[in-house]
C-alpha cells in the first residue's frame, strides 16, 4: 500500500556525506529532540523527505520515524511529512502514533484521499473499526472512483464477514 519510488536527489548535499552518515546525524538529533545536531546542509525539508523515503523503501521504519519526526519539526504544516511519519509508525506497529500523525496530515490537507486511506488503515489495524469505516466512506465521498478506496472498502467488508458488500 505504501510505495515510494522516487529516486533521492542528493545534489544539494555536500559530496563528502554518505546516506548512512546523514542517518546517524538524524538519529542523534532525534534522540536529542533538537535540529542542532544536524549539519546545516541537511536541514532542508526536501532532504528529510528523501531520507525518509530512503528508509521507508528499505523497511528501516525506526530510522524513518526519526527522520520524519525531524522533517515535521522543519515543516510542521507539511501534510506529506506527517503522512510519512504515520507510515513509519504503521511499519513498526505503533498504530496510536500512526493515527496521530495521519490526523495531523489530514489537518494540513483535509481532502487528500491517500492520507484518508492511510488513516483508515491505521484505525483498522488498531481495531477501531467504526472510525476506519467512517474514513473509508469519507474517502469515497471525496473520490467515488478511487480504486484504492474501493479496494480497501471491499477488503474491510470481507474481514467483517459482509461478503455481499465486498
């Protein structure tokens, strides 16, 4: 469901940095709860976006949480930053934190069907089926032709034993 196929564009970074060193800096900054541990050249939201995608693509969810958390500090009104943080939390099974991140993403962009579907999936994984179903319905209200929303709604109906609705 969560796919990130963007090739990171590292041209804005100094050449002596490698990705693993950037991740170490981000983990250190996240542990300290401050952006001050980061080198100045990687303190751009675009770089945090690429690093987060890099981690998510490789299933390195704990690192993705650290980087995406820093990204939300740099760009607190970025729906994409909050969404990716939610995806990372979902990856480690932290559904409560995922829901919180997806809700913040939705507050930034209330009509983004992809965010709504991520939120519905997080509620579903957390076992909060009424909220999951409400958000699936909301996604279909916004985009009745959304294949992802229709598919998730069918899977959700099947899981609940409503085979006719699936």
